[in-house]
């Protein structure tokens, strides 16, 4: 049975190599999910739309990072931490279960 759901867009190439996504390797995880999330966010323009709703009182001459860049950074940081915590929780649960035997 094939339950594949195609992404609504193509992924960008990395170093001129087409990127593909697969979630069929069992319990293996990495921060690759954050890369996918970042690419999806950029395609859907979520952060840019949110940033337009926030007034930026800073002097434009003194700004190094836009509101959108700061929101994107923090959102992806939170996502990376969530992925890491989920990985640790899964590992701990698996270790606990195997020690009960």
C-alpha cells in the first residue's frame, strides 16, 4: 500500500542535487525536519505575513535584522528544540521498555 502524499511544491536543490524527503527509516531522526519546515515556511510566506502585522519602531538605519528574520530564526529554533526533545523522549521510552524485559 502506498500512502505517499506529495508536497504541494518542489524542494530546492542543494549543491545542484535534487532533494527528496522520506520518513520511512523507523526511529531515525535529525534536524533535517527543520530544513524542510524552513523551506515550507518560505514557500507559504507565513513569517513575512506575520511580520507585516508587527510595527517595527526601530530606526531603519540601525537595523541589522528585519522583524521577519527574527521571527523566522526563533520559530525554527523552537522547532529544532522540539525535534530534539521528542528524539530524547522516544529514546528514553524505548530504553525504559527494553529494560523491563
